[in-house]
C-alpha cells in the first residue's frame, strides 16, 4: 500500500514544567533558542540568518519553562531565502518536551522560494485534519499577508500545553542558510468542514477550469478525451512492449531481461529492443472514503435503493482517525463517476480506457499495486507491460529497530521465514508465469532496513542494535552471537574490543540494550552482521523466485529506509535495485553512490501535487500549481533518464486519492494523472507525452 510518510525523530532534552506561563521576550527571539548543528548570524530587517549543517535534522529550538496555551492561535514568522534554490524547511510544535517527532507534536512543511521574503502562519487550530480522518483540509485564505499552513501529525496534540517549538531542515546535503524573524503568535483561522464535497466527489467551495458541474459536463469531457486518444494512440518507434524499435537490436529471449550496453544499463524487451520503464503505480478503479460520522461534509450521498448506493461499502482496516479500529461505511465517488460515464459495463470500459491512456500518454509500464484485470491476455496488442508485487507475511519472527515506521523487520534467520517466503512467492507468481508482458516481481516495500547516515548511529545500525536487545529465543540474536563467537576467541576478547563486561557468552545471549554510541569495533561488527542479515533476506527471496519462476526479473524491495549493507546485498541478489524517491528531481550528488553497484536502478515511486484544482493536500512533493507540477514531472523524469544506471521511474499514482481521505490512513493527496471524476490533468498529460517521447534519447545520450 501507499506509504504514510514519517516526521523526523529528534532526540530531545528533558525538562520538567508544571505551571502555566505567559509568553516572554525569549519565546520568539530565535537568537535565544538552542541550536542543534546550526550557526547564527545577523540577517536583514531584524531577521536572524540560520546556517544549517549537512546532517540529519539540524534545528533551532525553544523549550518553554512552563506550558503555553495556544488555543485558537498559531505561530507566525517571516523568512528570506538568500540562495538561488528553493529551501524546504519545517516548523514543529510540541506539547511534550519528550516528543519524538511522531507523538505529541505537529509539523508544518514549507518551501522558501529563491530570493523571496515570505510570511507564514503555522496553525494548529481545532481543525486538526486527522481528527476528521484526513491528511489535509480545505485551504484557508492568507491572513494579513501570511500563507496559512496547517501543521500535521497523526497523534493527538494538546494546544493548551505547548512546551517547545523549532525550525529545522531534513537531511540537507550542504550548508543551507535561511533568514528567520518576526516570530509571534497570531489568531488561527479555521477551515470550513461542512458541505465541502459535491456530488461528484469534488471540492464544493471553489471553481476551476474543467470542474465537472453536471452529467453533461462529464459526458462532454469524455467525448473530448476519446477523440484525443483516437488521434494519438501510441508514440512512434516503439515495439509492442514499448521498447525503442529504432534502437539497437539486442538478444531476444522471449522475456524481459537486463543488459549493459555502451556503458548504460537497460531493460530489454522480449523482442530484443532497449526498454526504459516509464510507469504508473496503483492503476486502480476505486477510491473509497469514509462517510460514517462525516455525513455533513457531503452535499450528496446516495440513499438506500438508489442506483449509486451500489458504490457504498465498509472499511475494515482503519489505522488512524476517529474511526480507528472500527468498520465505518464508505462511498466511492470515483467508481460512481465511472458508472455515470460508462454505464453498467463501467469496469470493462475503465480497463480499456486505462490501457489506451497509458499507451497514448507514452507510458510502457503498469506499476505496483495495479488492477490485475489490466494484465489479461485478451487485450492483445492493447496490453501494457506490468509488474507484480509480492508482500511477505506469515508466522516468522521479527526484529525491532529504531527506524521501523511500517513495523518491525522480518527475521530472515527464522526457518519459518523461508517457508513463508516460498508460500507467498508461490501465490504471487501464479498468474504471471509464462507471460512475456510481466517485467518481474517487486517483493515487499519500504522495509525497516534503518538509516544510511553514519551520523545517526541509532538508525544506521538499528537492526543490529535491535537484534542485540532480543533474547536467545530470537533466531536473529542467536545468529549474531554465533557470528561473534566465530570472530572472538572468548568473551574476554570481545569485552576488550567492545569495552563491555559480559561475564560469559550466555550473558550476551540475554537482551542487551545499546544506550551509548558504539565504538569503532562494535560498529564494524554491527556492519558485518547487517551484511549477513541482508544476504540472508535477499538470498532467501531470490531462491524462492528462481525455483518458482526463473523467467522474470527480481525487481528488489523498493528501498525507502536503507543501510549501505542492504543496498550492496540487493545488488548481489536482485536483477534490479529499486528505490522510492520522493524529491523534486534526481540529484547526482545524492545518487552517485549507486554507480559502484554496477546494477540497474529503478525508481518505484515519485510524485508531485498542487492545490489549485480543489484538492486539500499536495502529497510529498509540493508544486505551486498544475503548470509547475507538469514541469516538475518532466524535470524529474529527465534527471532520472540521463543517469546511465537508471532504467525506469514509476509515478505514484493513477488517480487522485479521495478528497476526504482514503479509509485506512486519511491520505488525500493530489497525486493522480486523473481526478475523482476520471478526468485527466491536461498539463500533466502533455508533459508525460512530451517527456516519454524523449526517454530513449535522454537515456541513450543523444
């Protein structure tokens, strides 16, 4: 499923505070805030220039001596970006000095434009999006020249007990300066939450070009698009799989494979043509949203017995929001609109239209988590190559770690893990065996591998630290101890290297918690163990895939969190190494490390979003409007295709998330190529056609 994105986890000092307090002069004077990897100098117009070091979470932070009551108020500040590049920065507000970046806090993300002075109002308000089961709520108009930004968080926050606030950057790659000043509290406006969704699932509180206002509008838009698709069915110089038929003819094996040709990695089509995978994830025909307890948000919902009642349902996996753990009623506006467009045969018409769109827009891959009906051989020459996702689950044990957003990591040393892998792989490959249109298999997604940065040892060595904290019943712990026994002649030798005082090997078998930064000997042993751990995981999966289906590619585990050992192991065992990369573009300085792997690299997820067409949240990479969104798409794709080892990039996702949030976590992002009415975003479509037409020139270096 689509990832919930994490907020930074910062190590915070402790403070006892019991009495209520009034704001003091130091509360909002950034020159008096504590600095974490930040230097201060005097800026212009009363601002302070903050220079953030290239590390995990450089920040300036104020800790209140007693709780502050910010009810109905927000934090206002001015910024000036002295650089020629946009700067993404964050403001976090805590109701607990022990907040870890997830609990007891709210975080707002903003982008300071190059050379611009901007005013911001970070609001808490009573309109907490997640209290409504949503990630974003309707935009509030600027207040006194300040752009209103809602601070977000999945856990509750008490505005009557605010204890700390900070400005920080996330993993800057170089020293970054931002001027901040004129910080004060200001009245916090509230978003209107009643009657915000019209009968087509669109925002009722705004108008924009192309908004559907009637069934006639919907039909007219459908007719216009059908004529356009008929006039532009495919890109030129493509084989039936979307490979470059004007490129060199390589060996044809009947299935997709990889090849390094002229210093560049390629996928190769079953017919032997070079292939760069331009894809779209989650090509699905449903986007339900919860209605229980939120009926007043909707201007129209079907009653019992009405035709549209067929698109009501029940959610059974609600992880966040007021319906957490319940089974609330849902309604699917997207499916209802498909029925309005196509009639009772809407599902079949949707499949054919989706395939036609992808080819017309220049895409040659159906990405992860897409509708299996799109892969059917009966579609013949209209088919589009696809990928299959296999999720690993079962009764095997797990290993906890500091960076475990989606949950603890598989224990690959548990014998049950291999049995579970074989079962899941057997199920997941059934429909694709022998199909030349299947590129290969993604196995798992965004696993809890830990961190890449040596400066954060808790996440960098998280799996090793987590294994040590387990007992002897843990296979991962047992293997770790066995590895150490093989290296060190006795426990005294290990104690000398680790600066520990274990009485025996049995004492090490008991849970051992690392509380201080490991020394160099420990880090070396942790790294060796992480390599063993990753090799065991990837080898087990590779062997199961090879046993079940030796013709299709192993496309990796879709790294989000990663450590160097896991990446090297993936390059050894996977045919393609996959990363989910949410960024404005692929920067060489960030990804040149993959050159040493000498393996093809594929981007499993990326997107951009905007708020100018009635959506409430832009997703993980924000653009100003649909025009800039399209430009950013083109820039991202070109930056990826020009890298000699990158062989594809898959956009996340096909359709916007429901305006009022998907059921299980409330995401409601503008990340689709089409909106809730199944109407494409014309700017994005135009950018896709133009960019995808140049993919082979970009990657081929011509």
